[in-house]
């Protein structure tokens, strides 16, 4: 399971700045996920091949009332759902009573935590460490989050707590020239394709799992949130292995009433990261809502293959169905590569076809192609539609190779690659998708610029070479003069 790290501390100690730097964004990946952005933001982050989910929280002062009290509650919830905590303090302000209160809470909860002394600009790091040593949290790691100072040292300490992604170990395999595309045998092969069933509460996720399994394996009631935890269900179908990950539904903050549902967001995000393929279940009768887009956005950012299931399709009038299809085309354009199925989990209509899409999406996500194949596709694409001119020079794309899988990462080498417009990148992405017949999976393209090994080097000639150059130039001048005289 992907580990979860929470950023906690008093207000304005730099938690959001740290969040943005580690997630390489300016806000949570999924935007206003579950209406919790004001309270808890969730981001997908990685460092040196280690993936984790990062939670940004409000602040804790110890004397909150009103909205501040709600924000403090969210911070305490984040501590509970996290595997590890980065406890940020303000080195310029020094240790406060609120800092000591948070430290005491972490000790009581027996939480794995790292003390981070932020804002050490113009402050001696040793002084900052000494300032916070009475808190009993170990040596504080000094950083300046706004400038990126000390982040490497901090993340080295964090990495000691994080497991290595099993997927990463298979990414260095290369397909030899001349070989056919092959499927990567990764960690998923042992348990089969891992399928995360995600969606808002009461859209029929557990009913769908039971229908696909052919038996009542998951408790189902007509009440939102009856699935209390993520359930892993291994099974076989037609000789193929699968593992279903059935998650507690993500629901809006204002509708969360029970303690067991407060952590459903992070469980869903963990399931997405742990899966090979995501089946995203929507309620056809409610159409496309913003909450659906947020969850789909996280699955897309995580690079997961996606299959979309519109449940409760039975009983809808033709006009209602046409409206829903129009809305899907308009609002789900960013996942137009995903197969969409119109199903009834309760009656089984269309459910069997989901397996075919899952298999196709998984195959597209984990197949590897040799460099020669990817380069040939690139050359054909450039021949058909050349890159634009930049400052009077044509962008040149030389060759391509596979940089990773699940999702496929295609690395393209050339010059002026930093100036390639987004429209041309989309053209290349669509070309690779069409030629390789990829379905259900996002594609990522990474560009690398070539360097001229002779750039900046002076070409020094020997005396003999200089004399030879002079003779040749003199010879060319005499020959040119003779041609002019003949005219």
C-alpha cells in the first residue's frame, strides 16, 4: 500500500509551501477533492523512485474556535490517517506552547514523526536545532521551504521510512533491438491484474464487484458508506487472475457523519496507487458531477489505466440517455482514451464486457516496445507533420525509446525540445496511441535535448594545417578569377 505522509504544525509555518514543492504543483492534484481543500489537501508525490501520498492540513494553535476549530480537527484526522508525519515549526518564531502541544499529541499517538525547522533563512541551523531540542522530538532538520534549501536532507530522512515501489524494479528492463513488444512481468502478475473499483458513495461499487464475482462477497446495503474499509478480493475468471480492491466511497465533507467514513478519501487514493486498472463507477441518473472529475483527475495523475462504468443505466428514458452521453463527451474529454460502458450492476446488463476493457487497458499499460519501433513511429509522424520553426530554426526530433510502463513513458531526444508546443505533443501522443493501438491508458511523453559536444570549443589548427588552408584558398581564388575572365 502506498504510504501516507501528513504535514502538520501551527498556521503559517510553511506547510503549504512544502506541499507544493514536494508535489511539484501549486495546489492539490485533485483540486477541491471532497470539499476538503480548505481542510485537507491530498497530493501525489515521489522522491527518488519512492511514491507516497502527501496531506496538507490547516493549522493547530490550541485555542481554536469556529472555523479554526474545524481546521484543527482536520489536522488531527490527518495525523490519524498518516503513516508518517512531518511536523513543521517556525525557526524564526522559535518554540511555542502550540508546538509543544502538537509534539505531546504525536507522542501519545505513538506516531512516526520528523521534526522540521522551517524558515531558517539567515538563521544558524545549529541554533535552530538547539531551540527545539527541549521538545523531545529528536534533532530538527533545518530547511527553507520557499527556497528549497535542506529539502534533499529532509527527504533522505523521509526515505528511510518509505518502502520502495515494487513496480520500479521492472522499469529498467530494456527490449533488445529487433525483438517484438513484450508484456512486463511485474509484481501484479502474482495476484493478477489489480482492479480498483472507485467512485462516490452509493453508485453501486460493491454491487458491481458482487456481480463480476458472481457471488455475494461484499456487504451491500442501500446506504452510502456501508463499505467500511478497502477490501482485497483475489479471484480467477477464464484462466486469468484478478484482484479487486473495493473501496469505501468518497463523499463530500458535509455529508460525513460517522468516524469510519472520515478516512475514505485516503483509502481511495491508496487504492488508485496500488491498482493496475481503475474501474470508475458513476451513477448515470445523476450524470457527471464535479466530484467525479476530481477523482478521475487523481487516477489520471497517478497514471493508471481507466475503464468507466455508467451504472443504473436501466430504466432511463432515451432522452435522458442522450443527455448523459452528451455530458460525458463534453466533460470527460480529458480521458477520451478510456472505454465507457453503460451497465446495470443490479441486473448484470453489460457487466461482462468490462473484463475485455480491463484486459485491453492493462496490456496497453504494461507492454514494452523496442527503440527501433518507437523511433520509426516518430520519424513517420515528423515526415507527415513537421515540428514548427522556432527562431528560424526547425525543431529536430532524432529518436525515441521507452522510459517506463504503467503508464507508458516515451522519451524523445532532439534539439530545442523545450520549445515544442503542447499542440505538437498532443499530435505525437495521438500518433503513438493510434499506431500502437493503445486503449484505456494515459501516455506520457518526455523530451530530452541533445548537446553539441563541440559547442564552446575552439578549433585550433597546426602550422601545417594553416599553410594547407592558405594554399587551398589561394587556389580557389585563382580558379574563380579564371572563370570570370573567360566570361
